C-alpha cells in the first residue's frame, strides 16, 4: 500500500501543480485582457473628446 501511494503521489502532485498553473495563466490572461480593454477605452474616449 505504501509503495502504491508513493508511486501515485508524484502524479497527483503534478496534476495539482498543473491545475494551479492553469489558473494562474487564466488570471494573467484575464488581467491582460482587462488592461487592453482599458487602454482601448481610454484611446476611444480621448478620440471622442477631440
């Protein structure tokens, strides 16, 4: 049993890490998108002000 768990553990840990990395990537993408939208809206508003 112990050998079995030690065999499975790295796989589970890797899976968890992958999930965490995926979430981080999603967050980064989301923030990037937000930033780009903000930039575009600022550009647009400055254009309309002129």
